[in-house]
């Protein structure tokens, strides 16, 4: 699936686009060919190669595995010289997290952003990281929770191939690529893809809860009840509320709410009956 890709300018000869199409009405638009090359081949359950080595904005060499084990991870694949799409994704993701209730970047999950441009200078990564961290209200130490990485071509290709992310270089500095974030489990497996330049707080929260098996945020039992009431629609690429499951869940809650007090009452009655002469 392709969503929110970079806008591509039509390519024409010296005579302009109109002359080019008049000369060859069956001419294939280069932009169409680019669009066919980019997209996402979803690979749910695929395990991220945690031994892959990248560089953070301090110049330190890190392994992907360093960012797992303490909660789910949001993986974003971007390039830091991107003029429009990537900055919009970063800004919208920061805004979504600010309005998302019940989960916090500070303690429940991490974000790892990897540039797929192997020629990206460290200074550009640091600039983009600083701009993004300035948007993270309520995260005391954002550098430890949202990390921006650069790397070499073999590691980048292995990572993007593992998650099925396809992109293409369109000129000396620009790339065409899909707008998607990948939700990973605490042990580094692909749990969910969320498409578009902006995710709703509900979808992001449900995807993170799902990836953690309901173990982050509030009560694990309540998280499982919530997850049972929602279904991910693979066509609409959104979570949808299932009325039948809501009714079932409401029935279980009602049964527990009524049954537990009654059980306690009957237990007291039996005890008092045994104590009477």
C-alpha cells in the first residue's frame, strides 16, 4: 500500500510537458514508474535484525537491539533532508502523542527513526532530532525516548527489506517513499503498520497496547477488554469498534459487578447460619 508519498513533478523535455505528450501520446510518465516502485509489503511477525549497527546523533555506534525489551517501539523510516513529508510526519506524531490518553512516551514505549539515506550527514540528523524533541511536551528526557539514527547502505537495506518498506531515489537529494510507521513488539517483531501522515490517538494507542499484549498503560485486564472490543480493519487500515464484542464485554463486566457482591453476601449468610445455636 502507498500512502502520503512525496509529490513528484512531471518530467518533460525542452519543449515542455504539452509538447512532449503531443509528440508521443503513449509516452509513459516517469512519475508513474516511480509510484510503482514504492510502497509497503506488510510482513506481520517479521523480526527486526537487532544486531544491525547504526549511529546516533552523538556519533555513538548503537545496535537496534539496544532499544527493545522495555516496551513496544515505533519505527519510522525517513530521511532528514526531506523538505515536506517527513517533517510533517514528525510534527503530527508529536501532536498525536500529546493528545493520546493513558500512554506516555516517557515510560511506556520508544520511537526509533532511521534515515534510509546512507549519505545523510550527522549534523542534519542532529538538527532534525533537536527540532522534533522541542515539540515533545511532557517527556523529561526526549533524547532517551525518541532516537534519530543514520547508517550505511547494507544495514539500511536489510532493515527496510525486513519490514517490507520500498522507496526510491528521485534525484541527487530527494526520495519518494510511503508515509507509514511500524509498530514493533518489545522483542522486535512487526505488530502493526499505521499509514498516512497522521495517526489518530485511538489507533496509535490501540496498536501500542496490542504490541505489548496489553501490558502498558493502565490495568492489563482493562486493556485486554478494550482490545477485545476493537478490530483492525485491513482494508480501511484503522481500528473499528465491534458492537457484538462490546455487548459481550459489557455483559461480562455486569456479571462480575453483580456476581461478586452476591457471592460475598451468600458466603457471609452461610457463615452466620453455621454460627447460630
